[in-house]
């Protein structure tokens, strides 16, 4: 432990140091609340669900893209088939109407209808292949959607939990901040400035109690002679832990 030459606080010498300890307690609580705000278990759970939903969305988009390509092909085949059917029906109606002309024309129309029917059969076979290829994709999309539904519901609940936990912590943080202002006002400016400097450099703890011969800041024991010296120091004398440099209050 080292004493700061000439460093002391006036009036009731121990009062500012006790006030500083109370300020440290408030700051420690504020830091803990801020940490809890950054590491909400509800947020961690929500992040996992959102990550899983993201993975499912990416997987679904791949399957959906494949299915969309097949749908386009299916539509093309249906359109071409419909054109063939209409063409065949028109030729058949013409051949039956008596306006077909010569026997050769009748033969030509019959041959064209046969060609159209063969092409239609080919298209129907291709379309059947498209439908067979689409079936497992439809099954996969349905599976993903079924698995996604409960995760979506869980996400909604977790978002509500995160909002509630955040609101509760923010109330505590506001209350702690309100308590801090009068505590800081009761500490002499030079001592407060030193505390803030130490706190920023030493993990948020600028002042510590001396408990059973050890500094509560670094948890290291002081030599017995130093402990005795600190207890016999003048009231209000500002001393520091030799190990960590924090302001030390017996």
C-alpha cells in the first residue's frame, strides 16, 4: 500500500471515502446490469431460433427455386399441349365438315392429326417426368414449412421475452443512474477524478475495501505491517493498494 503524499479529504475524513465506496457499489451494479443487458439468455435463445430459421429459409429457397423451374417447364408443356389439342380439333372438324376437299387432302389431314397426337403423347410423357421430379420437391417444401411453423411461434414468444427482460433491466439501470448522481456529488472533485481514472483502467473498480488484510479489488493479501499502517493512518488519508493501485479503504 502506498499513500499519496499530501492526499487527504477534509471535514469528516472518512465520509468522502465511504461515499466513494457507495458510488463504487452503484457503478458496479450499473456495470452488472449493462452486462446482463448485453448477454440476455432470452436473446441468446432467440438468436439460436433465428439462426435455425435462417438456415431453413436458405434451404427452402434452393428447393423453391428448383420447383419454380419445374413449374415454368410444366407451364410450357401444358401450353404446347393445349396448342396441339386445339390444332388437332380444328383439323378434325374440318375433315368432318365436308369442306376438306379431295381424298388426298383427307389423307393429309389424317396424317397431320396422327403427327399431332404423337407429339402430344411425347409432351405428356415429358410432363409426367416433370411432375415426378416435382413431387419430392413439394414434399420437402411441405416438410420445411411444417418444421418452420413452431419455430416461428417460438420466435414470437422469445421476442416478447427479450422485450420484457430488456424493459425490466432498463428500469433498474435508470434507477441506479438516478442514485449515482447524488453519490458522485458527495465526493470531492479531485478524489472523484482519480476514482474515474482508476475505474477506467482497472476493469471498472477504482476503489476497494480492505477486508481481513486483503484488497477486495485484486484479492491479494497485504503485509501485516501495511495493514497496521493503514489502520493507523490519519482520518481521510487516501491510500492505495500496492498490488493493483486502487484506492483502498479500511
